[in-house]
C-alpha cells in the first residue's frame, strides 16, 4: 500500500511539474466561447439538447450576440455538437472564479492529473487480469504479471502519460477541456469494466463503467469508440463463452445506439465541423494516410521545442530512446510465445474443417486468444487501441485529438520497459531505468517549453484588450470592429482563430459588439460600411492602430492601388498574399477575389492568373525545403509560362534549405529581387509578371509575417 501511494505521488508530481506554468496563462481563441456566462437553466437544458437544434438551422447566437445581423440575416454557425458536460464544467468555474483565467486553467490541470491517476489504475487492473483469470487447467494465465510487476508497468505508463508533450494543447488551451473530460470518463469507464472482468468489483463496477461512458459521450464524440475497445478487451482478455462476452458488452452498444439516434434527431445528422455547403467535413483517401503519419510523428517525436527540426540528428537521438523498450517488448513476446503453443490445433482445439460455420469459427478464435501468452494479448490490446481510438479524427489533425489514443502507445512502451526493469541482467535493468528517466525528464522540459507558447499567445490577446480599452473606452452599441493582420498563432499556440469577437465582448462587457479578423480591407463591402459604426484596426508588431485612413479609402474604393509594383500591369482582380515561416504563423495564402486558391503546402505556393480576364489558370506548390528537385521543377514551371502572365508566390513554413541559384535567377524574371538562400523559415510574398525586370514586382520578405495586396481595376 505504501509503495502504491509513492507511485501515485510520483505520477501526480510529475504531471503537476509539467503543466504548472499553464496556471498563469490568459484566455485565447475559442476560450471565449467556453467562458460565456450561461444561467443554471441554460446549463440544465443543454443536457436535453436545448440550443443545439437551432445550431442545425445556423441561427444559434454565438457568445450571446444577436442571432441576426443588422440586415436581418442569420449569423452562420459552422459547427454542431452535443457536449453538455463541457458547458457544466465551465459554468462551475464561472461561479467560483468569475473571469479569472487562473481558475479555469487550474481545473484543466486537475482534470489532467485525475486522468493520469485513472490511467495508472486502469493499466494496473488490465495487467492483473492475467492473475485473476484462470486458464483451462486452473492455472495462472501464461506470462501474467503479479501485483508488483503490474504496478511497475502502470507507473511507467502513468508517468509518461502525465508528462507527454502531445497533451499540451488539451491542457494549456482551455477549450481543450473537451478532450480532458472525454479522456477522464473514457478511461474511467474502462477501469470499472476491467475491474469487473478481473472480479475485483461485482456488477456495480459494470454499471459504473456504463455511466462513465455516458459522461464521455456528453463530453466529446471521440467516446464513440469505447464499445469497440470494451469488445476487444473482453474478447482478448476476458473469460467465458463468446455469447457470455456479448452479453457483457451489449449495454455499451445499446447506449451508443441510443446516443446516435438522439444525436441524429437533435442535429439532423452526424454533426461536427461543417463546410460552407452545410455538410460534414469529410476527406479520405491518401489524405488519411498523411494525417495518420502526422499523428505518428507527434507521438514518437514530440521534442520539437527543445530539439528543433533544423537539427538533423535530433530525431535519430530520439529514436535511440525507443531501442530499449521495444527490445524489451520483443524479448518478452518471444519468450512468451515459446512458452506455449497458443494457436488452436491438436493441443489448443480441434483442427479446422472445410465448411465450418461462423459460430464454430468464432468459438475457435476465442479459444485461440485464451491460449495466447499474456504479453502477446496485452501487446495486441495496445496495438489495436491506437487506430481504433483515432477513427473519429482520421480526416482532421490536431494535437489534442491524441489525448486518448496516446494511452495505447504508452502502454506498449511500458510493457517493454517493465520487462527490462525486472530482468535478471543488471545491464538490462539499468537500461530500462535510465530510458524511463530520460523519457520523463525530456517530456517535462518539452512540455513546459510548449506551455510557454500558450502563455505568450495569451499575452498577445491580453495586450490587444488593454490597448483597445485605453484607446477606445467604449463603442456604440452594436458596433462592428474589423482587425487587420491579427496573428493566428504563436508557434502553434492559437491566439485568436474564432475568438476576436469574444475577446472584445469580454473586454467591454458588451455582448452586442461584433468583431472580425480580416487579411485585407478588399474583403469588405464598401456599400455596407458605415463610418462611426464600423471601425478598422490594424495589429502592427504588438501595437493596435486605428486605421481611419483605410476607412476613408474603403468608402472611396477607386483610390485603392491596383498596379502591380513597377511592372505597369494593373491587376484584373483583387489579390491578397500572406506568407509566414514556421515560427511566424506558418501561412502560405493567396486570395483571388476573396477565394483562397493556394494549395497551402510547405515551400513555394504558386498561382498563375490571366492578365486580362483574371481567371486562375493554375495553382501548384514546390517543396524547396526538403526536395532538392523541386527547385528545378519550380524554375522549369516558371520558364514555361507565357510572357505577361501574372504570377503570385507565397512561401509557407520553410523553403530556403534546398533553394538553388537556378530557382533564384528564374524568380527574377517575374520581377523578384530577393534571394532567400540561407534564410531558414523566412516569409516571401510576390505578385509579379512574367518578363518583368528584377525589382519591378510587388514583393516582401522577412523573418516575420508579410502581406501584399492589390485591388482589381
């Protein structure tokens, strides 16, 4: 008991140390939706779906703003969810802390620590199934763990989970609470179900597990996969006939069916992120493969802050850390597989027959799983966990979506490390202990460094609020504020995204205010712009400036510049270009008449526009960072263009590492002057004309964010 208390103390202490510096952060991005002051009645009605049906009709008021604009048009809401637990938790914070961000961050931290604790308990209970479950001969499961061994593996997994840098977005960002709540209830549900299987708890644990599943579903849609996880845990690790196992898991699938029916009735569909056409955002095919690859990189190489990717050998150093745990896991699996013939044959079951029925095959499958060595069963659970829990997010990428899937990956590491830690060889024991210590230490340093990014993002938001209040103590009721060049993120930490309106409403205590972030005044309609009711501000290197000159220009649109640099060519359409390196916003946008036609990939994004009709004739991208051949392909592409074509370039992320002299010279035929070779992660924006002389194009480059814009004639 004392040993377990020490283990729990270590897990909680390591988790607290990793995320303690989030407590001083401010609100950012979607946090302003989270902290809206709902009443008790609104919170309770949310559990019955109040307001969500209106979301479906796109008339749901955002942050208490009017449901319709000045012209009577319904305000568009671009997502539909059923997450009442999140509203309840935010409401409780609001009653205790008001608008003090410390309290909200404290709740996020406590939720993460609680989840780390539950992960420890669940892994331990899962491993003890090998001790509690008896084989056909009444003996302990092959390769099963004792109490101390199970606690050691659970300690490793709990430490790695509590400190892992991939959880920064879920913990440091208040809006990541949806993942924290879902993760807590998700693992808690599995904990009680597993304890029921291991006969540590009676039927009460089974019922509590189902209640936790309901809590997870009310927190986030990722909980949809829990019945599948319950199914294969029972199938691989449980006891009894296949039919008895189905009876155990049936209530979970029943709850899921009721939830999906309720959701379809309430939302008129599956819900989630909606595209401009009003349908769910779904992309599959090769896109999914790239997303899964991104998730794998986040889990396996999370040390981007303390080991920047520019350091070529950094990932190889991280790779060395995987040698010890996976070597241990491989040794354990080989040892376990040699200890018993686990495939059903003459010893493990009857020989398969031609024409054997489905029921018989299922029976033989269950029998085969029961005879597998325990280490292989546990590795199978961990390996299946990762892809199944990622199913709801295979078409969209974000760090916070790995909060639940990371448990399976860390369980694999824990299995390998534990085999080394209890090895008879002092060398292997030392290797296991050293590897675990290095992992935890690196996790803590990386996590704290990434937390600082969210702190700095919050300081940008706080600074804009303070400057606006000092500059304009009050606005007319219903005023509409437009902000140019607001930073979207700070090295991956969201700053505004959709939160500028909520930020201004909180600062002024006026929920009639409207605010939008713009990349250019060219996207505003001068016919509906009313001076004195509509205001334009610009963010310039930490300062907010009221741009009354742009307000006047907008009303007199013909005064806006339309000529492309000194080329003598006038733009036939509105063109706006945004470029930012990896650490300055990671942007590569090209807007033509308000539509982003850029491929938005790393390197040079290139768009070709017809000089008379304004038609977009092509949009391509060249990764001049990683692919040396892309510099030559970029040069060849530009050389093949007709003279007089308008060519627009936006450099995203990084494009200098493999940029060649040939490409630089060819860019000069568009009117470019800059040479970015050796300038890693710089931005570069260009609006040029094929055949122009060097220096004649409209061009900007910097280590910071840059933007170009011309108005169509």
